[in-house]
C-alpha cells in the first residue's frame, strides 16, 4: 500500500511538472521558409515563392520575429531569377545587415550581378 501511494505521488508530480512545460521559444520566425526552399528545388514558379516568402515576412514582423539566416538571400535569388535587380540588392543588403557573417558572400554575389549587368 505504501509502495503504491509513493508511486501515485511520483506519477502525480510528473504529470504536474509536464503540464507546466511550455514549448521553447524560437529565435527566428521560420513560417514557410523551409517548404519554399524545397518548392524551389522542385521547380515551382519563382513568383509564387516570392509571394509566399513576402507574406511570411509580414507574418514574422507581426509576431515580432526575425527572418532566419538565408531567408533574405534566398528571396534575393528568387528576385534575380524573376529579373528584378533592385529587389535582389535590397534582399542581399538585408541579409548582410541581419547576419554580418554573410557579408563576404553577399558582396561576392552583388559583384557578380553588377559585373553581369555591364
């Protein structure tokens, strides 16, 4: 009887502690970013992906979240495929501002883009 009371108490404590646990907060708002990268690899229309990612940016902003690493670079690449160089530059600059460690690569891509325009 004492053994079963101790077991019940331990079980009740475990349930109570589990109920208090909350999901960890993420640093970034991922929204549909990962599925959109997959859609790109499958060959989905860049314009559809741009629309989805732009919508995700609005959702993240409304939630007070930041875009994850690579988000703006990927969006810039999609703008490049769509022939919108001004948006490419804006997205690559955003990537550099948010993730300074990407600056060298973003500068390389911007230089390649500028060299191709001449």
